[in-house]
């Protein structure tokens, strides 16, 4: 019965708070109250404390008030007889536990800077990654928002053997969940079991070794808190909003292996506040009545072969997985997996051999659905290290199929092939590159499996527009060259069509509310010349998506009368946005940063911000962790632009939009851009140079500053003056 | 062995253990109790009186009416229906008036407190702000006493309000219920006005149509439930602290052999709170020591007991029916009384002992009692004078008998706020888990057991009903002397979950709560109105109180206040079951009360004498509501995919599993 659980949780909370407070007092002595403290590269301070209490812990001295709050929340121990109601006190104790653990971990970052790697993957023998910084968080957050990751499993301890550990990890991966691993059971840690069993761990495979002790569980909760803050527009201190948001949208749960300590109970009780239940393999009491979580709160004694299924059922999650009949595991969790040199069996394309992939549409009678052919040697016919050329030709037919949809379907190859465990796919078109891992070959990989995957998944995702799919795979050079030739003409045709398409030529734009599950008041407008700020959805995607699902997240909008061509204000768009944002946003300028800019959910590739002194605009991409001339890092800027709010002067943009003729048109276009991180400037260099030339100012490219020229407005202004940047001569925008 | 009180047909066996223990002692042999008087009176109750058809509203009569006998209508022509309805309406008016006059004192005490003129202070600022906001009072950057003063004055104005605006707290009711009241034209206006109008309309020759009379009966009762009682509860909470869970003890065994026993009997907690403070003052303790006592043992009787039990954990010695038994222990130095439910006999019982009956309120005096006026503005001195008097009696204590082992542990303090908190903690407080578990059937519904106790039926009535309900997985809320009785029965221990049906037990064990929740005194029935409204607001159980699988009962009711409570429950949409009502002499009116009201209010009165039958009716009505809500069908677990999560924001999925974010929280 739950008295045992609540009693233990409250006991555990006492121990944890005592322990953390002792650590804090030690730290005050050692470093003084002014010492800065925090998790690496985040704008959310200690995120659980920040989101629940609205309090910013900047230095050690700030912790004093929080510990007082912990003490206030901490209830007396439950008595053996005549107890007072204990559920609520246990939940409060669990919350106080997280506050204490967060402060404990923050001090650990100070005391032992090398304890966590602070990277996406383990490095140099250190498995423990520590808290996700905002770069990782935003990158992964997108997957929560678009549904490719419905939630996470917070694992405490380890199953009895590495084989069981690997199997459970794989099952969770197949449900598209993130797996956050903490602590140990009898000295055995799940992350170590996985590594010992040759399973790749790290953010890229969604198997995240957060930390070796139970206190790192707070990183998982902090991740959830930030999802609500960044994407849900939940305000810091709105604890109820944050908790309910997570209960309804982040499908997370705690999975505990082995005996449950008081400290684990305290963490589990805390997690219930977020609606995250606990599923245990051990014989502990259960808490079955519902109400705080969606369904049961604690379910126990679940055999290992049922535990994943049970967990998602208890959490109330439905994962739609179509079984693809191949011998390797398959799913989004394997997309980020890498095939390193030592794991490599062979590779195709990528400059090593010829490689090409292309999708074309054909007549209904020209396609034999389900046909997959491999011409040339297959894996079984070659030795390790023997590379082959490859051509993947997919032919589709369907009554609703349009040639405009070809590139969209083709673009899926990358992630679909990557979804296969043991296979790594990079690039696209005729610069594609696949690496086949030894592990995949051991499981019986054949090139035919590419065909099976593409056939199955394209049918599943695009069933509304394609009726038949056949896949031809060639590994003989003459045939590959033949396909390359065909592909070249297809690409040429396509690029021509896309190149002529502008916002003026199309009467319809598309909305995108794909992220409304996480950002309820945000709506994106996708035009031919301004793709979604996540960088993932362009106008054609919107069109195809609408054809596939006419009531789905992408709706056509008659742009209607153009009310201001320079700002990009359209009557039809305003009407739509007003309705879709439920009145939150009534005016939208498609091409302006300063006037009614587009809102963002939080998963933008980059953020544009006005630099008033420089009279210009800076843009910073998500991966740039350094300071920017705005005086804010990306993560702080993201807080200004995200959450569905319209903030003039701050706006989410995609990298692609940077080279669009419609870029910041209201503010004077590309000539207004004064600063970009070097990384981003290099990434878009080729196209950016083209655009500079197109507007008749090829010299502009070199006038755009990067962090090498400075990270303060003063430094940049000086640089701009030296270079004679045109922005300085333009009309003031502020 | 039970003492059988012969000679009284309707009087039940005494089964209460502490009563039996005390009455069987030598020292109690000269004590005359209600049970004895029932016997010695030797006659049963007047048939016209108990069936509601004796009219003495004018000096042409009194007229005894016999329904259906043409010659036996009133001299003025009043029919049985008119007479019974008028009589019942006057009972309601008297009950409402009692709550109202109690509430008025509390509001005045509240105002005095806000002005700093009492020993008390504003304690629950959160609740103060909530109430102030409801009354349209600015709270930003204002001192709590300033807000409290404005709130107190606005509250006081509601009593005598003369415009036709509805009283403020009606706004707390579910929207649908408010609309119904408006449509029926029964929104209470000034609180006092409704009692006055009721008395007027029942005067000879005014309102002579029973449906119409009961419209005002409802309005008058609503002015009590959503007006005076609610004001009293809320302002008392703000002043003395909103109850939180705490442990305490009930029954006569709480009296102490080596301390000065002072019992506080009546209803208004102002006096009792002051006594609590004064009893801890060093000079008073010193005085007690000098008298040879170890200290002062305050213990409650009747609803004053419930007030200080809920807020301070001070033990309750007895409910209404045991007030004489408490004195019969010979161990009480003083019984301090204020208003309501004090039997005149206590002064006579006290004559057998050293005990003083101290009346403290100018409104409530009796022969053979000592009167020490309790002055709110000089509360500490009044309280000390009372205690000094009691201490003075300690040395005079003669033979006494305390049934020391007869007492029961209780966990009390289940205010609406406590329930809200205990189901989700500080960060997730809500009624969601209650609604969820009602919807999924672990809890079938909620039964309120309220009211008095009474010699007429077995002492165990409350316990029998409660046990039957919890066995059938119905959560029980209790107030008043009914709550004291259930506490004595051991049902307010958390361990009592073992007496529940399996699924209610599971919920009780999850929360750590007893299956019977003590919600306070009889004015605190307003807490039940708020709890019911909160259940409606939380969603999934219909959109009005009349949709909820919830029902009330006041078995063993004695006071007119219980009838007022019953009527405000019914007018608010909640069914009630009573053991009797004085309306049986009128066919049509009786029919209207026990059935016809359904059409008007979505609820009606039910009558059943046998406790088991009462429980059966309650269970049956709850199941009917469940059927109507469609929650008796097995619901499949809803699993959420991405599409469904996307729809959460639109509120389209409010009727499935996790209840999304639809609606404000």
C-alpha cells in the first residue's frame, strides 16, 4: 500500500535535503556566497527551481532561500498509527527533493568540473554527460514538438544483465522514446551494461547516460520543465501550468530496476507532480488510483519482457509503429547512430564510389507495387571493406501524385534509411553516402532492405498520394551511371521549377501548426520564399502534407489582398493567423523583423535580432554557444522569441531564409545583415555570395561580421565603419 | 448491558458506551436526562404537531387540520397543504435565523479583529484575498487588516441589504444552478430580509399556495447556506485559521481527573477561541496550580466542540445528546455555554454536582445558571473571569467518574482547502483525483452525514449508515454532532479504511485519509456546498450539483437548523434523506416535498426511518446519478498518440482519460 511508499519518499527527501544542504554550507565556506553557479550553457538557470518557483539561482548565495523553501515543503515523517494524510506531503517532499538535487548537482559542476562530459556523446572513457545544455535541448526539443519523440523513460538503476538491458533499451528506442539513465543497482549501471554489450550510447541514439548517481534524475525533470518553458510559452513560476503541460504532452515515466531506496522513492514521488508514473520490476507496493498522473501512479513487479509495454500503457501513450520486415531494428531512435571506422563493413557513395538516389513518378501501369530489385552484387557477395557504387531509383505512381511531390518523397530517404539500426546515411541526390555497419551485416543486411524500408514507410506516410511504389537498386557501375544521368535531368527540371516559384506567383501560402501540441498559440506561415523557421518544412511540404491529410497541421491559406508589399502583410494571412492563434496574434508581416514579426514555437534554426547601434540585424544559429553582439547568447535570445509571442526585434528564422529575396524586406533586405556566427556564414557561404551578387553588391559578403570581428555592438560598429557596410547608411529602424 | 428506557414507544435503546458507563454509576442516579423525561412525560408526541397540521398562526384557532375531511380545514379555510407548508417554512426561517444571528456575531467579531480590538488576528491571508476578490475588493498592495475591514463591512451589509441584488456568494455556485435560481426568482437578496419575508408570508392570510411558499422557503434557506453560514465559515477560517488535518480525541474519556475540566457548549467559536488563548496564560495556569490542578482541560460539546476541534485539535467530550452525561460525570468544573442547542436541563443536572453552568451571551440565559457576559472587545478578561470561576470550583469536586478508556482517536480538519491540497500537494492541488476515481468507479459517490443527535432513534444511526456507505465505496463527509458521533465510532481514524469496500479502501490508503471526513460544525455545511461546486467545476461529473453522484442525510436531526440545511441542499440540487419531517398530514404538499420538487430543483427530500434503509436509498440515488452520467459503463483506457495530443489545446478531448487542459484550473 502507498503508506509504505509515501513514508519512504518523505524519509528519502529528508536525507537528500540534509545531504544537499550540508554540501551547500560547505560550498558557501569554500567559495563564498557570491560564487557563480549553474548548469552549462543554459538560459534557464536551475530549470526545475526556475520553472516551479520563478527563482533564478545565479550564485551560491541564492540557494539559501531555496533551501528554506525546501524545509517549508518538507513534511514530518509519517507515523505508524493515526497518520495524517500523506499523499500530498509526499508529493511536496518529492518536489523539495528535486530542488535540493538541482542545487547539489550545480555545486558538483563547480567542485568537480570534469565529472560530466558536457557533450552529446561520451568522451574519453567518461560516460556521464550531465545536464543537457540548451543546444542539445533545443535540437532534441524539436523532436518532442513534432512528435518524433513522444517522451522519455527516466531509468533508475540497471536490469540484471547486459542482455536484458540492451533489449529494454532497444524496445524503448523502437517506441521512439528517449532513455535517460541514472544511478546503479548493486553497483551495476545500465549505461555501462549497454556499452559492454556494444550498444552506442549518447544523445544521438537517444540512450543518454545522465549520471552515475540518483541525483542526476533531476536532469530529466529539468529537461521536461524546459520543454514547457521554451515551446509551451509557460512562464517561470507558473508551476501548475508547467506540470499540467508536461502531464498532458510529455509522455515520460520512471522505470526503476531492483530494490527501491528511500531516495528513489523521493524522486519518484517528485516525478508524480509532472504526471510521470513509476514502473518497477521489483516487488514494491503499487499506487493504482488515478488522478495526478493520467492513469496509475506506481506499478510494480513487472517482468522485464513486459516492462516497456506496461510503461507506455500506464503513461497512456500510443505509439504508432509500422513493423518493417527487416532483420535490423528500425525507428527514429537509430537515426543519429554513427558508424565509425572500426564498425564499418563497407560503404557506398560519398566520394568513395558513385552514388545516387532519385524518386520519379510514373504511370499507374508502369509501376509494380512492392517490387524491389537488386542488380549487381549484394552484401553476401562481397568481403568486408569492399565498397560498391550504388543507385537507388524509386518509381511511384498514384492518382493524387504530382511531380511537385517528388522531391519531398525523395527527401525522406535520408532519415528513413538512417532509421535502420547499423546503417548510416548522409547527404542526398548524387552526393549521397551510406555506411553499412558490421552489426547490420551480422544480422543479415541486404540492399533489398533499403527497398523494403522505402516501400513500407513511403506508403505509410504518403498513402494519400501514392498508390504504388517500386524500388530498383543497382550496385554495378554502368547501371549506376545510367541512373545518374536520369537523375541529373530530373534535378535540373525540378530546380528550374522551384527557382521560378515566388511569393508573387503563388496565390496560396500554407500554415504550419505541427508544433501546436507543444506551442498551442503559435502558427507558422510558410511561403515559397520563406520556409518554416525549423528549416524542415517548405511550401511544397505544406502542399503535399495538405494533400495527404486535408485536416492536418498544414492548411492552404488564400493570401488575399496584399495590404503592404514590403512588410508582406496579406489580408487572408491576417485573418487566418488571428483565428488559428485564438486571437493572440492579429497582424502578421511575412517579411519584417520590426513590425508584427512571425511568432515561434521555439524550435527555430536561428534567431534574428536588431542591433540598434549598428542599425543592422544579427542572426545567430542554434549551434553557436558563444556571446553575440546583442549582449545575449542564443539561449537567452530564444527565450525572447519563442513560446508563441510576437516580440518586435526578435524572430526565429531558418538558415534557408537567409538567402531568400524576401529576407527582412521591410528593413531593407540582406543589406541589413551585419553579423553572423562564422560557423553559419561558412555553411551558407555559397548561396550567400550568390545573393550578394544578385543584389549587385558582391562585396557585401565580406562586410558581414562574425565573432572573429567582435561580439559587442561597439566592436561590430567599428568593423562596419571600416568596411563601409551599407546598413550604416540606411534609414534608422528604431 | 443496555439500559432499556421503558415507557416510551419511540425512544430507542441507549447504545452509546460512554453514556451507559456514566449513567450506571451511583453518582448519576439522581441525574434526569432527556431519556428519563421521555419516559416520565408518559405521552407520545402530538399527532397534529408531528404531521404538521396544527395551525396556531392566528387567534381564531389553534386549528387541527385533517386532510381529506372537508369539515376539518382551518377556520380561515386554510387547507392541510397550506398549514403544513407554512409550518415547515417557519421551521426553515427559524433555522436560517439561527445561523444568521450566529454569522452576524462572527462578522462583527471579524470586523473588530480587523480593527485590532480583539485578541485574534487575521491568519489566512490567502483566503482573505480570495474572498475579497469575490466581493470586488482591491487587494494589491493593501494591508491585510485594511482588506479585512472592508470585507467585514461588505459582509455585514449583506445581512441588511435592501436592494434587490442577489447576495455575493451565490456567484460561487455552478453557472447552471445560478441560472436556475434566477429563473425561479429565488436568488436571496438581504439575508435578514428573507427570514422576515418568510415570517410575513406565513402570517395569517398571506401566501396560501404551497409551491409558492416553498419558493420563499428555498430562498430563505439559500440565504443561509450560500449566505450567512458560508460567511461565518469563511470569515471564521480567515480569523482563526482554515482547518488542516490534525489528530484529536473525542468522547467523555477526554475529561481529565487531575485538571480543571471546562466544557464549551454551543456554537459561536469567538468565545471558545478566547478561552483557548486564556487557558494558556501564565496567571490562569498559576491559579489552576494553586487550586491543586495540573492545568486547564478545555473540551468541546456540540458544535463549539467541532469548531475548536477542527482548528485547534481540542478534544470533544460530547455531542448534543450527551450534554447531560458530560455533567453526570461529576468531573466538570464549569460548562460554558453560548447559543443554540443548550438543554435547559443542564442547570438542573449541574445542581447534583459542584459544576457551574455559565451563560455568556445576553441572548441566551436560563434559570439557575451563572451569567458572565462575554464581551468581545474585552475578550481576554471575560475569558479569564470565566476560567477563574471554573478553577474556583475545582476544590469542590466530589466523587466523580470519567470513563477514561472510552474515547476515540480522530483525524479531523477536512476543509474544502484541505481536500483540495491532500489530493495533489501544493503544486498539483485539485479535485481531479476525486472526480477521476468517482468516474472510474473506485469511489461510487459522496454521502454527507450531517446534523444532530436525538433520543428518538438508535444512537448508532450515524454509524450504521456510514459503515454501510463506506462498505459500498461511498466516501462520507460529516459535520456537526453527526461527525462527533462518527468520530466516537472510530470511523475517523485513517485505519478505518479497513471497513471500506476494496476500491474506496485503495483510494483512502493512497491519500492516507480516513473514509469519513470531518468537515466541521453545522454552519460548515457550507463547506459541502463549496466542495460539491468544486467537483462540478473540475469536470467529468456533469455541469450542476444535481448531476453529481452525491447525497446528504441528517438522521437523528433535532434542530430547526437541520431543516434549513436540508432545504438549501435540495434547492442547490442535492438530494437529502431525513428520518421524518412534520408534513405527513398533508398529502399534496408531502408529495411535492418528497417527489415533486425534483422538477423544480433537480432534487427532493426522501424520508426513511431505518438507518439501513437510509443507506440503501443513498446508494440507490448515487447509482442512478452514475447511470445518468454514463460513468457506470466500463471505459476503455485511452492512449494518446500525436494527433490526440495536438487536439488537447482545442479542448476536444475533455471527456477522455487525462482531461487535458480544457477549461481554467
